[in-house]
């Protein structure tokens, strides 16, 4: 039976979830220390498509019987989707998701506490709306950001204190955390404020994750020795599948796939061991036919649009200038001045575009100031499009 999920499926059942048992157990054991008032702060890293969100949601299911586990995806914030990122809008989204993640037993206590807090404290709201009987404050646009952050970041402690007879602690999983790079000059101060509040919380554990390559500067800014958390943030990396793991995975989830030895090596080379690409490619390969390198290559080229669909979607959302910057890197790493010549613009005008592409983890800058693509599958798709159509896909046809 074919139990392979599609690569964009983030909610897997127990039959679809595979392996990661060692990583899963390690992270669970870390988070379980929260009940002893020694909660960890963890930075979960891994490249796009490796399965971080699936992994977090598996953790949530396994711990939510004893803990209140709150999952927050920063990329769902309206301020990010509208490209109007701000600290206050992000904090309002954080607060709303925290509230709506509480289960009914906890909400009974929280609702009373909230209403009492709103009445007795000098905290200014535009209005208070109720969603599923949950009082949701709508903050004023001129609200003091420091006051707002203090209120929001200490709110989980209020939840725990009101419900410590029901839960062993609170675990907050923040996905797509890398979008804070969109805060630009406010990013570092935002991180420092977060640290100042969460470092002394004794019953609240945090896991931050997002699509970041190992050379992403945000990792060192957060968890490096000289980073905001001063080495106190625990780094936890989720790696792509090894060849042996991939063999076990396919044998279990789609045993109808048959490979020659070289065919399997080609399949691994094309998918890079990344579960999202593995699932999409494996689902469209012919069954019960020996997959040779030639067959793998032909099917990959014919189906690359499907295999790399998440990257294709990102590509079409880019501006014309950003697409052209990426095309300038197809032949390998380039200097900024060479990108400017390729676009026939001044080098200084590239700063916001390069920053945006780095924030999307599509490109990275090396220590010797060379820019290169971070997504080899995007490169292969673009080259395939050019080979087939004689031009690069600037627009959707």
C-alpha cells in the first residue's frame, strides 16, 4: 500500500510519520524537563522541506496530554502576508494564537482572569471581541510596544499559574521564526526583548524553528556564543535522510518502487535526501518497474514542476528584479558588483533585494562575499524551463 504523503502535507498520521525516532526522543526528553521547572529554549534548524513542521506537530501530539502545547506559525501572521511586518502586529498575532490554542478546561480560568485584568489594569485596548467565547483584545494602533511585548510575553506564565493543577507546564512551538529577519533594523532589539522575558520563566519551554541553511547568519545571531542568547539557546538540527534511511523509508511506505543500484543513487542525488522532494518524486515514479538512472532522469525532468512545487510557488511570488538576481547566480557564486552588471543597475540599489532573498533562504552570502543559490532544486527547475522553452519563467502562463 502506498502510504507516502505529498511533500506539502504537514499533518501526518502515525502510519505516515517515519523514523526520526532518535531525534524525536531526544527533543521530547529535553522538553519533559519543563515539569521540573528547568525548561529548555531550543533552536530547531533544518533546510526547507526537511520536515521541521511535521516534526513539531508530532511533538505536539505526544506531549499535549500533560502539557499545554501551543503551536504558532509566524508566516500566517497577516502583517507578514501583507509585507507590513512590525513588532506590534507580530505580538498581537502571537497573543491571539496563544489564546486560541488553550483548551476548554483552561479557557474557563483564563477567561475570568482576562476580564479581571482588563478591568483592573491601565492597559489600553481599542475594543474586546469574543471568538468562540474567548475575549480577544484588539490593541490600539498607537500602543506602546514595550508595554505590549511585556503583556504578551508574560501571558503564558499567567496561563500556567491559573492552571498548574491541570498541566505540567507550557511548551510554545514557534514555526517559521526566520521571518523576523523582515523586521530589519528592529530584529536584534526584538530578540533581546524576547530573551529578557523568557530566560527566567520556570514553567515555559520554547522551540523556535524555521527554514534556515547552516550558514544562515540568523542562527549565530540567536544561538551563537556571541549571539543574543549568549550560547544559552540549545541548537537542535534536523538533517536530510541518509541513503540507508531512505531505503528503509521507501521499502516501508512504497515497496512497489524497484531500483537498480545506480538508479537508487540517482534518485537520492535528485532529491538530496529531503523528505518533501522524496515524497513528491516517489509518488509519481512507475511501480514494479526497475528504475534505472535513465528512467529516473527522464521522469525527473518531466515532473520537476511537481517535485519542486513549493519552490516554484515562491519563485512566482518574487519581483522581476529578484528573479533576475537569482538567474545571475545559475552558473555559480558571483560578486555583488557582477550581479549589478548583470542587471545593469548600481550595486548600492541591490541591498533590499539581496536581503529579501536571503530572508527567504533562497541565496546566501559566503565569508568571501560571494552570493550563491541555496536551493539546488530551484536551479534545476529553472534550467529545465529554459532548455524546454528557450526562456526563463518570469510569468505564469
